[in-house]
C-alpha cells in the first residue's frame, strides 16, 4: 500500500525523551468484548487515580480499528508499579474488566535502560 497520508494519533503521546532512563513501563494490551457499559467512566477514573501514584510518569494509548488496544504506563521504579497494582480501586476495576470488558489481555513489565528519539521538523 502506498498511501502516505498522515495517520491520526489515538491520543496525544507522552513526550518522548522526557524520562531519563532507567525507568519502567507497563504495557497493557487488550481485546475488548462488545459489552462496554461503564468502561469509559472507569477508564477515565483509572487515569485520574494513577496520576496520584508517587513515581507515575505518564501514559500513551493506541487503539486499532480491529479492536486491539495498547496502553503504556511509565513509572520511575518498580515500587511505583507495585503501588498501582495493589490499589484497591484499581483492583476492583481489574475484576470488572475480566468479568465484562475484556475478551483477553496481556500485561508486560519492563525496565527501560536506553531510549532514543526522532522527530521530523
């Protein structure tokens, strides 16, 4: 395919290069069900709540037309991720996600040792 038209971003990207390595990322990849009652409200609440976690740095989101969603959370260290993972309201949202909103998902956690940036001027 030779269509070189611009691809719209799903959401504003976290400014690349802002975070000095090392830092940690949590990659949450999802395929959602057709049942989405309450999802948007809960997702917005989770985005508010994670910002309160000491060591939280930012989020990136992408969604394909085919239904694959990817969220990347950036955290200063593993302790910040542990605080987010154990938050009671977050855990309740996870349970609801498993029972209603997600057909499947994966969570991957990694430590970023090096980062590189390119931006067309």
